[in-house]
C-alpha cells in the first residue's frame, strides 16, 4: 500500500488523478467498492506483492472484467512481484517486490492507452 501511495503522489505531480482502493479483506471482497471506483475512474491498476499470474490480483482483475467491463476505457494493468523466489537479502527482496516506479509506470500506461 505504501508503495502505491508513493506512486500516486508521483502521478499527481504529473497531473494524473489517482484513486487508491485498499479492499482490506480478501474474503469478503468489497466488489461494490471496487466497481464504484472503476465507474469513477474508468481505469484500473491492480498492484500487490504476490506474482501477477495466478495470484489474488488476477482474481480481482477477473471480478472487475465481469462486473465493470462496460466502464473500462483501457485494459487493466497488473503489477506484482517478479516470478522468482523471494530472497532474504534486503537488496534482492527490493528487486523482486514491486516498487513505486513499477506502479507509476503501470498508471502511465493505462492513462496513455485510453487517450
């Protein structure tokens, strides 16, 4: 969450308005809150620390494709950990886990694709 907030601040500095939704619980998932955000912004970037494939973020993307497809102006962007074992060394952990720049790049991609 902290990395996404930093990315949002950087995007705001570039003139991109960002809304961050932290569902807090995975079960039950606040689908209504997520869909309301899509209706408001028309774009989605799903960011989490797990790998992008077959993780919870993929489930969020699937739910939003089913529930909010008509409001999307661009494909959903996913940001997750690199598909590699998580190392104990702090420098390597930072390499694997998505950083604010990774989230910011996804935000910029989704905005550029919808213009």
